[in-house]
């Protein structure tokens, strides 16, 4: 069974990748979400003008959380 340090590092890596994706391709992610909402939830998702900004802010938050997870993983291993 993995220890806490290993789980935190995995979470940090996944959040870092997610954050980068949100910063680099917010319109692509919005299009994917729009398709999923239409197909799976049968809901008409209409992005607003501030959607790209909110997606990028989510990316920044995800990268900050990745940093926190990594910091906690190093603090846990000592």
C-alpha cells in the first residue's frame, strides 16, 4: 500500500498536468465540457464571455494546489 508521501506526489503531478491543460487550452476544455453536457446530461451548455478566464483561474488554483501537495509530501517524508 502506498504511503502518504507517494500519494501526495501523485496528486501533485496530476494537478500540475491539469493546471497546465487549463492554462494552455481553455477553449478546448470548454468544448469538451460542452459536448459531454450535451451528450451525457442532455443539457445545453452555453459558455459565457468570462468562461475562458474562469477556466484559466481554475488552472492557476490547480497548480497552486499541486505545489501544496508536493510541499506536504516532502514535509511528510522527513
